C-alpha cells in the first residue's frame, strides 16, 4: 500500500490511510496528509479492460467540466472531480503486480445518500444528473471511448442472451422458461430505442451510465446536489440511458432481488419527481424527441438489465455475484415485473413526461 500511495503528488506528509465507502467494483481508500485529503482507488481492470483509456475519458470530461464551472464563477474543486497526477505526471499508476491506481482530491463537507426514501430525494437526483447533461451539452461525445464495449447496446445484449440460451443446460432452461418466454416476446423492445438513434432521431451525448443516488455528493449544509462522482462508465451514449437506469434503480421501493413480486411496483410519484428534476436540471438542452423517448428508455434499460441477469443465470452465474443458486433468476423477475408495470402505466408515464 505504501508504494502506490507514495506514487502520487500529494501535498504534505501522510497521516492516515483507511478503507473508504462501499463500492463493489474498485477498492477505495481515504488518504489524509498534513495538508489535504484524497481518495485513492484501485481500478478493477477485470471489469475495465483498458484503464489508460478509462482515465483518458476521465481527464477529458473533468478538465472540460472544470473550465465550464470556472466560467460560471463556481468552485471546480468542489463541483467536479480533480485528478491528482503521479510523480511522473501520469493520471494513473501501474504497480509492479499489474494493478492500476488513481488518486482524486477528496471533497470535504459532503455526504452521499444510499437509499431514496422520498420523492424529494429522487427529484434532487434527477436535478443533478440533468445538470450533468447541461454542463456537457457542447462536449463532443465522439472524443470518448467505451470503457465497457456495448455496455448499453441492448440489441447486443439480446443477441448474447440468444447465444447463451442456445447452449444452456436443459434444467436451467426449464426453471427459467417463463422468463425466457418473456424475453422472446419482447424482442422488439431490445431494438426500438437504438433504432431511433440509427435514424438520427436522438443525438449522441456524454452519458454517466450509473445514475444511482449514491453517485452524487450533496453539500452537507444545504443538502443540495453538488458533484457527480464515479465517472468510470462515462461514455458516448443516449440521454435515455441515464434517465432509464435511474428509473430502474430508484422508482421502486422494492429490493433488486425481492422475492415477493407483489411488492415490486413502479412508484408514479417517484417517476414524476425524477423526470421533473432531470428535465429541469438539463436546462432546455433536451430535444422534443429525447423527452418523448424517456418512458421508452426506462422500459429499455429495465428490460436490458433483466436480460443481463437472465443471461448470467443461464451461463452459470459468471458475472454477477450471487448468494444462492436462483439469485440471478430472482433479480430477473423483479426487472421483468417492472417492465410489466411500465406497460401497465404507459399512458400515464407519457403524460407525466410531457407535462414537464
């Protein structure tokens, strides 16, 4: 640990190094010196195959955000992330054992929230991620690379499912027959959003792709959203990816692996709150077609996540961590129940979206 901590240009002498946060992908540490505070992370290069590419994206986006925030006479050291270079002026350090590390400036007097307990929390989540879009509206998204190839390319996810399904064990297929039939019956839902992009109806934008509540830092005093964090999956994409993923994780009070599907409901007040915040935060940059596509994006992202869980179940649970043999199948069922909830409330969702 001492070796990679000492690789970075930290001010002052190190006085504390301790584990930090509860992320599932990267190992994160808090580092305090006599002069400042920092975060050091080991980049999981099994998930992110090209850490150099990832950090290039990181640098391009954060430098751009700093310039925009500075022009707005705000504080770029608090409202976006600051990369701390290594002593040889690189954005990451590769240790002799092959691990990759990065360091960023710690943002004090902030808090992150783990659970949405009310509509106001979700409104602020939408406000923050909509504002992220507004800040990056003139950034050329084609400069960025995909840190996880085809991450939200739903047609590719669907084809992967078909490939795995064709070779899966008969016993697993029998157990998951209802869920498999659901996917096959919704094949069109894997194509529609992406086809809108290929017809140039939806613009390419910078997308965060992990729009959870805990990827926002709130000012501890005002409890207003301050800074978007966890930029590993910042890539070119459709604004609906960010909107839909947030609805998937936040517009229900049910757990992702809830076994009682009667508890899995789409909360319309939460959907409305996030939509209102997202569109308000975007400050008028979204096109009419983008706004109209938001309910479809929510359905697509939820369906895609269900496909991924089901694919992993059929493949033998090789990607997502599981606690018991049917865990991924249970997760699949919650996602598909949410898809059904969207279908049931389709007209209401369209009306709520257009009202903003």
